[in-house]
C-alpha cells in the first residue's frame, strides 16, 4: 500500500472511526456479558437483570438523577403504594420484631413467597438498621430507627410515612439502597403492618425502652 | 437501655464523626473479629488444601491421564510461583481474560479431558467434599503468598475487562435494587456485625482479594472467589452467574486492579 | 486414603514446637444433612514419635472440631530430628505423616 495519499489516509481514518463506533460502550458490553453469563435459577429469573425505570435512572445518573426525573419517579413509586383496605396501618410489634430479625427470602434458593425453609420471607431490617434496644448486632448501612415513633410523634401522618417507606422506599428517595419490600412482593401487607407497629407502637421496645 | 447498647451507640457515633479514612478501623465490633482471625491464621486449615491441590496439580488424572504441569497460568507452562498475583489476565489461546480458577478449569478441560459440565455441576465445597478446582486454586494462590498484586492492564481486552467489571459492580438490578456497590461502594458501613470494605477505594480493595481462597469456619469449608461472587449475587437477589464465566473474570479484574500494588498474603481464614 | 496432615516442627532452644493440622470431618453424630443424621466419624487417637520413640499419645473425642489443629512441645529435640504423627479414627481409618524439626529461634 502506498502511504502519503491524502485520500488513502482519509479513507483509513473513516474506517477506523467506523470501527470505533462499532465497539460497544463498556455499559453495552457489560449488559451483553451479563445477559449471556447469568442464568435463571429457582425463583430468580433473567427478568431480574432488566432495569426498571428506577434502576435505569439510578444507574444512568450514578444514583443522582436530575431533579425533574427524580420527582417524576418518586411520584410514580408513591402512587404504586397499596394501602390496607381496612385502613389500619399498624399490626403487632412482637411479630414485627421477628420479621425485622429474619433476613431470608427472595433468593434463588427460596420459594415463591416463602424462604427455602418454608417460612415467611424476612425483612432483614437489622442487616442495615439499629432498631430495638436489645439487639447490638445491627448493621450501619441505614440510619438508626431506635425511638422512631418517640422522636417523630405517633400521629397518622407518621404512620403513613413509615408504612409507605417500608412498602416502597423509593417513593421518598428514588435511589435509596433500601429494597422496595411491598413493591417487590417480598413482604405481605400483614408483615408491613407488623413492622410499622414495631416502629410506631408506643408499647414497642423501640419507643418504650 | 443497656450498657452494651450505649457503648455500641457511642462507638457508632464516634465512627460516624471520624473522617472516612479512620472509620473502618474504629469499629470495636470488627476489631474483635480481626483479633480472632489473626490467632487462627497461624495454623490455617487452608494449608491442608494447599497440600491437596499440589498433589492434584502433579498427578496424571482425567480421561487424558495427564498432570497439570503443562498448564500455562500466564507466566509460561507449569510456572505456578507468582502466577495468582498476576491474574486475571488475557490468554491468547482463548482470546479472553481469565481469573485463576477459570484458567485452572480451562487447563483441566484441555490438558486432562474433563468437561466444563462436570466441573460446573457442583463447583463449591460442602462439609464432605471439596471440588478439585478449589483445592488446586488454593495451592496456586499459596504460591503467590507475600507478593504484590499485579494484574496486567496492557492488552486491550484486559483494559476492557476492567471497564466492564466496573459497570457490573455498579449495576443496580434484581428484586432488591442492589448492586455490588450497595454494600461495597461506601466507607465505614457494616451489614449486621460484618464490616463491608469499600472496594472502589484502593486502600480497601485488597480486602476483596486478601483471604481468598479462604477456609470458612462456618461449616469448615474451603471457598474461593468464585464461591464468594456466586453467593454475593444470590444475596443481591440476582439470577445465578455461570461458574468460571467471562463475566466473573471481568468483575474480578475490576476488584484486583483496584488493589494492585498491595501485598497478597495467601489463602486466609474466614468466619 | 485420608488426606495428608500438615506438620510444622520448629526448634526453640532444645524444645521443638510442633503444630499439626489434620484433615478430618470430625462428625459428632449430631449433625443432619438432607434430613438424615450424619454418622459419628472422628479421630480417636493421636500419637507422635520423635526419631521413632513415642513422645505423645492422646485419646480424643468427637467434641473436637473439624480439621483440628494440634500443638505440642517436645523437649530434647535437635534440628534434623524426625517427627512422626499418626491418627486413627472410629471407622478404622488411619493416617501417618512426618516432618523434620527445623532450627528456629
């Protein structure tokens, strides 16, 4: 090949540019690799790899989407909260404590709506939060929930906040690391009521001790 | 409110107020576990698998009745010393980046005649059985003890693997919207009482490699990074990664390159 | 053939500090796997010899943990001496390994 011809060099540059354009971006390459190198197992299907609108926005914007998109997504998440038909938001705090302590469920070893051991799914709340006064083996990924009701008041508005936050944390902070327990159908309505009571019942050790 | 809770809260408050660089070491809960681990590291049962792995490396086995002594781990056929510290790396014969265990599996297939299907069927240790790749990986890793991690980033596919691995690390998905970064992308947090090193930080990224392969006290089993990544994705409520896949090699590239230049002390011991 | 032991024998003055890592499931007979009780399977005796002369003998129980570490000191040892360790378990299996005493501090 004779070098030096401007036309040849221009043609070469165009080919190189075209090649560069054909190279997938790291994100596209990663998506393709994940699609190929993951497989469905048990209840964990390949659909779990597909980003929904919240995940897509948080991934695209490094967990910091622009204000308008943030507000739109939060509103949509809040609108999806299913409120209890009987209007009661609080269940039994003793059951709530058990749900908070247990962390199993929703993995590929678990069953639909049940852990691998045949128990109800847990919330795994102590993985990330300090909650009651008797458990020192708590995680620090989320803020302390100790004295939750005592510090904020026991009114219905706070109850609604607690219930909906557990149901769908993204309704309040769209890129929060907290799972959307109701939205993902990880926890049932009764379980979320019990957790709300754990945080909001004045008799719960969270508030009373 | 009891005294230990007050202490725990005080420690947590102190940790929160300290600048990020110190937050990791100030956790008194973690300090106790570190002490326990240091005592046990003196006679680590992992050494039993180093011995077993060496036997498996040198013994002619499989349908081809060959040893692994011609296996090229990146430094030439049969060169084991220092190889683990320089992985993942690109291998021309397969035109892809491979981590150590993926490469060992590849050698078991090509040199000894085993199949991927049989090696991938039950690739992780149980109380009664340790799969051969796990023992061999433990042996190979031990031959890099005391060396600085130096995964190469010269080949374009090695660089691409780093970038792809980084994408995977930050990719939020699954039923709980978790990414690897949800737990391992921030300084100073812990899950229950287990400290979560920040793998994006060069100083802490060593903890993604140090201690693996590791003898896990829980169950008395030997585990490698292939197991650790598998179990991470399980807890992330993702689908299951393919054993020894290119995707896991990319993720391991990201994690190991972040820790480059730091000393790998060899197989460790875990809770 | 049971998996090999790892033996380290380091001299400190005239005392050999011997540390033995034994590969053994040490099943207590209490553990269940897949709904069935895993049968009792544990090391019953450990003996150690210095240059062929028995210096240590122990009867142990299933209370000892899986893959146990066993450490003991032998007085009157020299660098180059041979330490031999043998274990026997309740299923009649046995393993013998040896190591050389290395000069330490």
